[in-house]
C-alpha cells in the first residue's frame, strides 16, 4: 500500500513538474511572419522589364552590357525587352544625377513582366540596381 502511494505521489509530482515547466509552443504558418514571397520567374523565360519614375526628378537608367544611359523624366515609363532569349541575366543600374537616393519597389503584374517603380529614398543610401538572375530570382542591390 505504501509503495502504491509513494509511486503515485512520485508520478504525479513528476507530471506536474513537467507540465508546469514547459511553455506551450504554437506552430504558425510562414505567411504569418515571413513577409511577402520573393518575386521569381521561370529560368529561361523571356521577361519584359518596365521601369516607372515615381520621383519628381529626372533619373538615369543603364542596362549593362555596353548600352548607353537613358534619361527617364518624372512620371515616365520605359519598357525594356530582354532580347532574343540568349541574354540570361538582366542588370539595370539607375541613379539620380543630383546624388539623391532612390528606392526600387518591384512588382510582377503578370507572368512575363517585372515592373520596377523608382521612388525617392530619404532614410538611407537607397538602391542602385535591379538584377534578374538566370535562375529566375530578382535581386535589388
């Protein structure tokens, strides 16, 4: 009888100690804390690049690989085609001639278009390029 009471007392003490010391853990989905999904395209897909100047100043754009800079006026849109499909990566460098920082917001309005909206940036040095890698990932530099 004493063995049964002491075994029950020990078991209940251990049970209470374990339950009391553990914190409940709630599983959450990635959507609850991970932020928006990164924009990605299918590798090898032809992508149309649309750049929109949402600043009050003229900005300059240059698609790398020997192209000359293009000036984009406030509110103006510029559409850049990827080419014949042999160009695996798209690099677009942008800057404000006065040295003000720019912020690039990227949007994927449809399956084959990457839209880059350039806004003024007041908090830090800003962004200077958008890079579409040959694996389909979009990076802001």
